[in-house]
């Protein structure tokens, strides 16, 4: 099963114990560099001169690699960020291959960055995720889209995901998953933990999160709470873990190197399987809706049903967005 590091490693370079803003100086869509909103705005409440990117302290590429692979912080990057905040203070930059990460490790500074983001906040470029979508002609979702297009997607996805009156409608679904998780934990404790403990609780919590978000997004159960998890579900979970594991490795290399590395091939294969399963689940829901329409029955459902019936997004856009929401839910 997946370890704790595998389950959450993929996005640690962007956030965790500190808030990392992958932004300034990272390659833009045209191969250039784009500046982060946070680096071009005031970041202190004082009148002292602002520091430029060049003046910010922090480890260079070789030092970062030493911390990651020699000192062994690759699977605990959040701890590395804590150590760096002690060395460099609440604001520093780190270099990960072609990307420069601005780390913000102060609640006051984080608040100021968020308040200054504006109507169209600058998001992480996520070049490897975007490259996969361009390779396979898949639509970008809320984690990979930019600017006005990002805002349009969020305006469609947010209401059913964030408004209390809609969120409350998922209570019964989530409660069923919670109940199944409690029963599974008790079963694992009795059968494998000598009646005292659940072995590898982190992996079980990961499966619980996976089952919960799938039950909301796809309106179906994946079997993660069964005594024996279905093989297809195991493959799906493995692909999620592989994608998260490979993401921080790929960004250490220039984009031109990716096709020649085994990491890129594994990364593409993991995404291929994720989209394959997501497409099957979306198609299954579409078939259910079509059958009810054919029988002149009322169509009822939750998140995916709403997206399909609203016709605000194409099926390709729904597939891209719901796959990314799944990853965000699992990682959270």
C-alpha cells in the first residue's frame, strides 16, 4: 500500500509546513519567465526598501540537491522547509532544477500574499502536468489552468463543492464512508493488530480519503473500504501515488530532458491510467442519465450529474477538472 510520503509527496514543494509559491523565474508557456504576484507586490507592512529576487537568500540548486538526496529530506520536504526557515528567515528562495520557489513561512506574510492575489491569482505553472495534457489533448482543470480560463472553471465547480447548502447534501454519502472506515479499522485491528492497533494506519487513512472524494465526485463507491480492495481500484490508487511520487522528480530536470528519462514515461503512464478510469466512470454516469431520459424518468444525482446536466462544460472539460479535483481531494 502507499506510504505517507507517497500519498502527499507530489505537492510538498508547493506547500506544507510552509507555503511555497512556485512562481517567479519559472519557465512560462513560451519558454520565458513570469513573475509571481507575490514577488512584485509589497510583502512587508514597513516602508523599508523591497528586496529583489536576486537579494533573497536561500539555497542554490546544488545545496538543495544535497538537502534532498544526501541529507535525506526528499520524502520529508516539509521538515526541510522548517529547517530552512530557521536558517534563512520567514522569506527565502529555493532552486529546484529550472524552477525557483519562493517560500513564505510567516502567517502574516501568507495572509498578505493571499490578500494581494487579486481576481486572477498567479498559480503554479505545473509544467509537467500541463505538458501531459497537451501531449494527450486533455483539458486543463482547476490545478493547471490559468487566468480567465481558470476563473471560469472555478466559477462552475465551486458552488456545488463549497456552498454549505450543497455541501450538506453529501453528508449521507460521507457518513456511509466514515461508517465503513470505522468498521474496517476495527476489523484490521482484530485480524492483524492483535486487537490493539491498526498496522499502517496512514495507508488506511489514504484509502479513506480516496473513497470519500470518489463517492462525491463520481457518485460511486470504489471498494476501498472492502476487506479485499478490488484490483482495478488498487491500480487506480497506485497510479495516483506514482504521479505524486514522480512529480517532484521531473521538475528537477529541464523540460527538454523529460522525454529521455524513465521518469517521464512512468509519469505519462500513471496519468494515462488515471484518465482512463475517470473516463470510464464519467461514461458510466452518462449512460445512466441517458437511460433514465429514454425511460422518461426523472434524473437525480449529485456532483457529476450536475456538471453533466448543466452543459456549462464539455465532457472533455469535465473529465479534466474532475480528475484534478480527485487528486486535490486525495492529497488534502
